[in-house]
C-alpha cells in the first residue's frame, strides 16, 4: 500500500510547514539576538549616597600628653608636744579647713600644772631678785666709806646679777610652758583640704609624729610627661584642656616647664595649675589624666568624618566624578574638630566625595546622588496673579 506522505502533494505541504515555522522562530529570536549583541548603555547605580566637598576651615593646634594629677603642695601637720594623750580629733579626711583652725586637741591637765609651777618659780625668783637688788644698791652707797670691805660689796653685786639671771630663766621656763599649752591644740598651718589622717583619740604620741596631711589651699596640678622634642613648643601660661579618667573636663595653665629631661625616657615634666574647683569636677590627686596643650590655630582642609573609610589599616575617601562613578582614594588624616577631620594629603579642595553610605562602596561603583555638592539655586517662583475681585 502506498504511504500518503510519499506523495508529491504531501511532501510539498510538509516543506511549507517547515518553512513557516522557521520563519516564525527566526523572527522571534532575531530581536533578542540583536539586543544581546548591543553593549549596555549605562550600568545600574549600586546605591544612593550624599556628596560633599572639602571645607577649608581654621583648626586648633594642640599637643596631646598624659600625666598624673597631684597636690600643688602638701603640708605635714604633726605633734609639737611629747608625752600627751590625744583627747579629741576635730576633722576627717576630705574636710576643708582654714588657716589656724583647730584640727585636734591634746589633754592639757598636766601642762596646766606645769604652767602653775613655772609661775610660782617666777614669783620666787622675782622676790629673790628684788632682795638682791636692794642689797646691791646699799652696797653701792657704802662704797668708799669703809663700812663694808670691797669683797663684801662685790659679793652683793654678784648676788644681784645672779638673782636677775635666775628670774629671766624662770620667766623663760614659764614662756615654754605657755607654748606647750598652746601646742595642745593642733592648728592648720594653711587653708586647704585634709588628704590623710593618722591621729587617733587616746593615743600618746611623741613630738614630730605626723597627725594629718593637708593639700595646701586645695590647689591641684597636672604633671604631664612631654618628650624632649616637643618641649620647645610649650611656654608658661599656655592654656590646657584636661580630661580625667572619669571624663571630667578641667581647664588649666602651664605654670612651669621642667628644667630637666629624664635620660632614660627622654621625657620632661610640665607642671600645669588646674583651675579652682577642679576637685569638685572630679579631679583627685593620684588620678591619671590626658590633656591637650592649646597652642593656637591654623587653616586646614576638612571632610566629614563619616566620609572616611578605614580598610586594611589605611584611610580612604571615595571621589565621585561627573559620571557618578566613584574612585577609592587613600588619604592622610590630621586634626579632628567635632565631626570633621582634617585631610593633610591625597585630596584636593575642588573634588567631590561620597559621605553617607561611603562605607558600603567599592572602587569603580556607580552611585545615585541624592544631593549635589554645589546645588544650583532654584529660580524664585513667579509672583501669583491677584485673584479676580468678587464684585466683577
């Protein structure tokens, strides 16, 4: 039996169908193929950023240093009498005291008895001196009359001098006992703050034993360690801003630059007087503190700190060109002021950099800018036409 597909008509129909299908698929694939062979017009922006230009501004010149806070001067307050019992302690550590204020009191009964005895000795010596003086005066009147020998006259005169010397000695002993009585009260040698106390009620101490330690006038100083290479930049009277370990801010001024340099560390001490009331702000003797010497100001090129990216230990900014393409630029940083940081190398003042979103960019990315570094001022809106009057 003959196959109908083998007939000329069937073969012609199949050929026509194949040509039709080829034409359809060719037309469909043609535009896609043509589109795939054409280069992309513009790459899609990776993200949206804001931009800014570096700002030239005035920045302070500072020198940073570390050091310890200490008392300007300390006074050691000790006992000036020996063998007396401490009857009362009137102040505690941290108390502010005035010059001449009593700090402690010794038992004075024994000293009062010694004063009374010294007074009696003075009275006795005074009576003896009066008698000896009268005898000497009579001997002088009899001098040359022969009533008394020269030896007797000399003895009376000598007795007068001896009695006067005993009287002076007795008076000196009385003065000493009065001093002992005064020293039964331990007085503050200067105004200031009590920084240490070793006095204990009931203790019997010897002369010279330290009872209190006093920060004179409550003054504190910061002893900054500065390298020998930087000493030449500092002068007496320079302003200093100090930050304590508790983040308290205290102002100060350089009193003196140390005259010597430690040969081991090559550093010198700079003594800075802290402003009055530094203790109330949290500054305490023995506390570590860091500070900055304010040495003036100078101009510098600054960028927002948000625009600086740290990668592999180096600082970079992303410079945006006219086609919104960014390039990663290595820069050197200098001083900081608030949220701005100085760029000392690697960037020109006329270049535009990415600010927000800079930390997520890569070299060569294309970005969308949500602001302009130098925005073009918009024209002022035209004045509105007056509304037609209701009467018309």
